[in-house]
C-alpha cells in the first residue's frame, strides 16, 4: 500500500508542478490587489515544496495532503477566473 500511495503522491506533485510552469494569471473581474495574488501564489508553491519534502521523508500521507491542498488553491484561482490552466494527463508528465 505504501508504494501505491508514494506513486500517487509523485503523480500529484508532477501534475501540479506542470500546471505551475504553464499557469497564466488574469486580472479578476473585480479588483483584487496584485500583492494578495502574489501572496496566494506563494502559498501554492510552498504547499508543493512541502509535499516534495514529506515525500522524501517517507511521510506519504502528509505529502498527499499538502499537494491536494495546493490543487484546491489552484482550482480556486481558476474558478474565480484569476488563472487559466488545465490539469495535464498522466501521459504529459
């Protein structure tokens, strides 16, 4: 089971990093301070780094939780129309 979880976490991290490479931020439909968006993106990137850190330590549960939280933040940006991206397929990794 741990190997399966480890593989799943690696896949989530790879997909999230791929999105971060191609992510384009748009101006929101209502004014949001650019500094707030920058701070938000800093949180997103730190969750990916946390996931990689915990993956290396063998704490797959925490790694999975970290990358899933990051995905949720990215999805929130997309839902608010602030970011445009599509999740890559496994073949694109």
